[in-house]
C-alpha cells in the first residue's frame, strides 16, 4: 500500500517529492531570505545593489543571488518544457537563458561608481535587462495560457500587471529602482512559479493540477 501511495503521488505531482521543494522555496526560503537581505534599509531609498557595496554583506548578497537565481532558472526551465506540450515556447526559453546570463553579469560585476564606473554601469544595465527580460518571459507565457484557457491564465496576467503597476509607480515616486520594487518582483515570481507548476507540471496539460 505504501508503494502504491508513493506511485500515486508521483503520478499526481509530475515530479514526486520535488513539488514539496518548490513549496518550501517559493513560500519560505526565497521570501524570507529576500526580506532578510533588505533588513535595515529604506525600501524606497535604497536597492539591492547598494546593499552589495557593504563589505559585511557581500557574502549574504551573493548567497541570496545564487539561491534565488538557481531556483528561478531551473523551475522556469522545467515549466517551459512542460508548457511546450501545449504551445511553442522557444521565445520564452531564449528569454529565460538571456535573463540568466544577465543575472550572472549582475552578480559578477561590482557596484562602485567612484572606483569602477564602467563595471558599475554594466552592473546596473545587466540587472535591469535581467529583470525586464524575465518579466516578459513570464508575461508571454501568461498570454499563451490565457489564449488557450482564459480562466487559468487570468490570475497570472493580473499578478504580472499589478506587479508592473506597483514597480512603475514606485519608480516614479522615488526616482530610483528601489528595494520595494525588487522585493515585489521576487515575490511575484515565486507565486507565478507555483501557479505555473500547478498548471503545466502534468503531462496532460493545464486542465489538470499538480496538487
């Protein structure tokens, strides 16, 4: 009976116990580490790049970047490979790899404008491009899901649109890419990964859920 139960769980989840890993990272590890990284800062007056300039927190920033980037990349790559059973995902896959490459450049380059102006400019550029490209990767996938199953794609689109509205409003009010924007985008990505996993992780498509 125990073996049968395990087989049934793997059939329902699409990838067995890995679904619990996703729950743990999306709802606990990533949000908690993101808020911990932002502790002691002004949410609308600083950003993660300025946190990195502190020598005492560079290791913390690097660890957060590795954990978050790795989880996002492999989760979304898995989701896209499942989604291609429903529609073409080549564009989204290219955007995902481009975002990952830009994030690597963002983590690898320093943000010290006075000492390294060119590298600092590359740091800012790669951070911005990585975020925007990842947003459009998620957005294109949400649109394709909406066109095939409006009831399932609508929550994904609403979450992305509300996140974009908040980030744009926050940027207009503060004049900088701030920590509040970065936190909201990270949390939105965590929620979207869970939504997409529920809709795409089973081989029979978005009409069946993982959980």
